[in-house]
C-alpha cells in the first residue's frame, strides 16, 4: 500500500528520512533496470519519483514549521 500525504504526516522525521532513503534507492535501481532492459510498466518510474517528491515536501514543510515556531 502506498503512503499518501495523510499517511506521511503520521511518520516522525527520522522515519521519513529512512523512507526517503529507501524510495531513492528503489528509484535508482528501477532506473538502472529500465536502462538495461525496459521495465514492463514505465509508470512505475513516475510513481517512485512522485513518492520521493511527496516525502521531500513533507520534510520541507516540517522544517519551515519548526523555524517559524522558534
């Protein structure tokens, strides 16, 4: 099951960073496999890329919230 924005909000910052690292490595592996032999569904690349963007957005949002509250 995919983690959308509402599910990402429930994670802590270290959990988000771990998830980001996992998603980035999965995206890199997927890109490499796609270069060697085309992936059955190239939409998987787009989905992984958007998942990385969602996580980065959530991390940035929390960073901005912390700086405003200080």
